């Protein structure tokens, strides 16, 4: 499974992106569970965010959802944080 996160917006408007490929990882099942929960509560269109807030695009394989601060769900926040921290 390939998980990609793209973050846009913020005060400086700097875009950040990262991805994780879970194939062959010992924790692949945990990633899959977290990704499924994050996708379940995402939107099919980019939501209206708040001024200087971040907007996110989460893509898992061929499925993409959108979300934005401050209305991230806990699974979305966890997945975004992990991918941006551990991803390349």
C-alpha cells in the first residue's frame, strides 16, 4: 500500500509532501487500519479551511480524500503526522 500526504496552506503557504510504501513492513497492517479510518472520514472535495490553516490531500493507492485544520479527525491527524515524519 502506498500512502501519500500533501499539505498546503499555512502562514507561509509552503507545500510539504511525503509518502510511505507499506509493502514488506512489519507494521503494514497497522498502517492499513489507520489509513482506512482516515479515509472513511475524508471528503471527496477540498473543504473550506480557516485563514492560515493547513489543508491536506491524503491518497492511499488510488483513493484520494481531503481534509483541513482545525477539523481533522484523530485518525487523520495521526496518519498525516506519521507520513510527514517518516515518509520520504
